């Protein structure tokens, strides 16, 4: 009888322990996804504003210049500050007006600082590090949701030739000597015209270019970003 009572007590104790563990597990919140953090930070899904805008995030795959998967939790949609997202929508409208059948393709948009640090570590100590904003110095405008890497696709969603892929590291991607690149046979005149088309629609919407990357556009300068926006410190 004493043994039977002890076994009954032991079983009840185990069941109570399991119940407490189950309740504790249910009360523990699941970690937020990167997408949810972007939303909570006030950023918006660009293609949600205009479904004609294409998105294929290059850092959600390993076939990017780092060779590393950077968006590790399955992020597939492009998020930006509302002002920047609205500007991309305006650029898409302008592209549709002057070049019907063509669409914008976003390759990267808002990039949290945790991703920026992984990116910088992946290229640290190599010549590629010169092309990546150092997170120790505050990062870049992607880290505020105010920059976008973007190109143009045709009706079959094939990227227009631009002379280099997006994220090519080298002078062939520079925008300040494209006529010379054509003369030297580095890029074709068609590729130069495609770059000009991209710049035309993006700058018409309020974006600014940078010298070394034909695909990269900033909505504001860094001083304005720091003064008026929160960095994506997650």
C-alpha cells in the first residue's frame, strides 16, 4: 500500500510538472521575424503599395557578392520608410508612362544593422570591404530604410542589360564615365541607355544617385537620415 501511494504521488507530481512546463512554454512569446521587426519600426511593404513593382532580394540567396545568405529567416518582401516607398511607386508610374511594359525590380531595400554587420564580416579583410558601409561608423542609408538597390525588367521579368550585374564591385558600375566605358567597349550603348532610363525615373521621383553603383539610390543624405529617422538597430 505504501508503495502504491508513493507511485500515485510520483505520477501526480510528474503530471503537475509537465503542466507547468507546458504553460510556461505557451506563455513564452515567439521571437519576432525580421519582417515583423521592419513593420514594427514603421516601414512599409513597397509591393504592397503597387503590385506592379517586382521584388527579388539578392541577400535572401547565396548568389550575391558576399557568397553568404544574409536574410536568414526567409525575408522575401522589400520594406522602406513610407516616404521612400511612395517615391518608388512614383518612379514605377513614370517608368510605365515613358516605357510601357517595363517594371522596376527591387534587389535590396531596408537592411537592419544586424544584417549590415554580417555583410561587413563576410568581406572584412578583402578588397570588397571598400564597397560595404562600415557598421562601426553608423552604416549607410539602407540601414535607415532610405536606400534601394533597383533595376528594370521587361514584360517577361528579365532584367534589362546594364553592363554589369547589380552589386558588381568595380569601375564598370560607375556612373560618372559611362560614355568612356562605351568607347572602350566595356559596356554597350544600349546598356548605357538602360542606365539612363533607370536614373531618369528614379531621380524624377526624388531619389539621388551615387557615383560607384548604377543600381543604388538614396532618398535623402545621411545628415537628414540621422536627424529625422530611426536607424534599424535590430
